[in-house]
C-alpha cells in the first residue's frame, strides 16, 4: 500500500519544489558586490583613507546592515535581464513505468531532454541611505524579482513524467522581494553595528497536480498568489587596522505566510533560511582591495526545505558558499572588479527528480564574475556587473523514493546574470 501511494501519486506530489536559489539569494544580493563574486560583508573601509573605494553602496544593506555607516547619503538602483540554460533529462530512466507497475497505462518515455522554456527573467537591486548625524545612519534596500529575494522561473513543454500525460506538473514560478529597513550606529571611527527588520513578499504561480487526483490541476488554478514575510538581521563591521577590515552578520529566517490557495501542493510556508556569514577585506594597495566571505545557510531548520519530499519538503541539506574578489581603482574615473564564487548545492542527488521544477541557480556550483564602474561626476556613478554560472550536471543515483525508477535522471544547468545601474550621492 505504501509503495502504491508513493508510486502512483508521489510522482506528481513530490516534484512540487519551489524554485529556491543556492542560498536563496543566487550569485549575489547587492549591486556593487556583484562583480567581486558576491563578497562584501566586510565592505570597504570606514576610515577616510579608503572611503573612496566604493565597494559598498546603499544596496549593500542586504548583505550587512552595519555597512550603512560607511555609505554617504546615497541612492542606488540596478536591474538586468538574466539567462538560464537548463535541461532535465528522464530519457535514460524508467520513471515513465511507475504508473504501469500499478496497472496503469503504458506511458511513452521522453526521447530527449526537456529544456526550461523560461530562459530569460529579470532581477533588480536598490537602496537608499540617509545620515542622521556622524554616528547614526538609516536606510532601506530592495532585492527583487528572481534571485534578489529568491525564486526562479521554470516551465517545460510537456509533463515531466511522460509526454502522454496531461500538460500539468510542468511549471513552477516563484518570485520573492525583500526590503530591509535598517539603522546603523558607529560608536567609534573604526567600528559600526546595524540592525534590519526585513519585510518580504513572495508570489507563486504553478500548474501542479492535486494530491487527490494527479490528472487535475492544483486548487490554485495556475493563478498568481502573493504572501507577506518578516525577518531580521544584525551585523557588525570593524577596521582591525589600516589594511584589514572584518564583518559579520546573522539573520533569522524570513517567515512568509502560507499560500492558502496552493496548500494542496505546498503544505508548509515558504522561508528564506537562517544565515550566518563573515568576511574580510584586505586593503592591499591604495587602489586595490581583496575580499573573501563565507556564509552558511540552514535549510534543515525549515519545514519546507528540511523535511523529506515524502513529507511535503525538499530534503535539502545545510550549505555554505565562499565568495572572493578583487576591486581595483584604475584612476579617478574607472574601477574594475573580478571575482569567483563556490556555492554548495542544497540538492541531494537522491532527490534530484524532486527538484525538476527548480531553476538553474539551485544546481550551479561555480560562478565567475566581473564588473566595471565609471564615475561620471563626483555624485554620479554608472556600473555594469556580470556573473557566469559554469555548467553543472547532476545525476540521480536511484536511491530516493521510487525504488530505482529515477536512476540516471540528470539535470544540467548554466546561467548568465547581468546588472546595469547607477549610484547617486546627494
């Protein structure tokens, strides 16, 4: 009986995995740090000697609320189109036979891999800071659309089990927005501390199947539903001496309310996970900085990500990423950036089939980044940032929920993320 439930309905139920990114935030989660591999928890330097490096901007409040102390009165905004190349392949597996083993129809298999048709999607970052006095700074930042607050867009041409099945269980679109309301305090010239209350909103749209009938669409009926979220973050920043700065940050999960219209396929509320991170910035030369961050993501603390797929979760493991980069100021006008990031994927290979509707940045492990900044005037700067996610291929060993039927299912993904924007000092 247990096997019958898992094989007949579980195929449709356990693929209902929201499209969360690596660490939910994707390659980076603010504007200027995008070109340095996403690093920047320790920002630039609080001291006047290095203040003009501008590694940090108003959107860096998404990384560490203490960084507001080293940002002048400033507004910043960026946006960009992003590309994902993603293929999910069941052609070498026997997953199409699951229903047949229970007396169901003989299903034709997919002969080729399924390509994610949602190849392009937008993302955006922004921020605004205002100095109340020499020691206290307030600010607000925005991370939006697909990777900033989390999420992704996945849509296949046909049902992922077999082309003969109804055209449901083939798309899952999730976009999240986070807004940290921030205050930062600088008790001495060499240290600062900050607190953010994080407001959130998330939208979900999917055509997954009902648990009671795998041939009928979920009760959400493929309509966009929106929920609210709330979390908090604290952080610190210290100039240890003239050439070395350190930063640290801890955030609670961002708890969202339930998608009431989609509880038949998403029984638990969405959460951006608890995060703990630290970083160093080495001011190697008056014109050059090297950065490194390490951040941990606690997926297993959340029901939606920590529970196994058979219990309505994703079966994700806790992860970390390492982000490194170099920021070099060529002259008074031009600044260039180069970075690398390693992101441990939260996906366990034995649950790879259950991640069919997760986007490319859930799987990608290695990113190369670059950026270019030009100071148009003392108050206005323009920037462009790129991140290339190197091709990653994962293979299901058949050790999960379906007694070997998922063996040799593969997911292959690569991506290109881009941002263009401006920073304005007032």
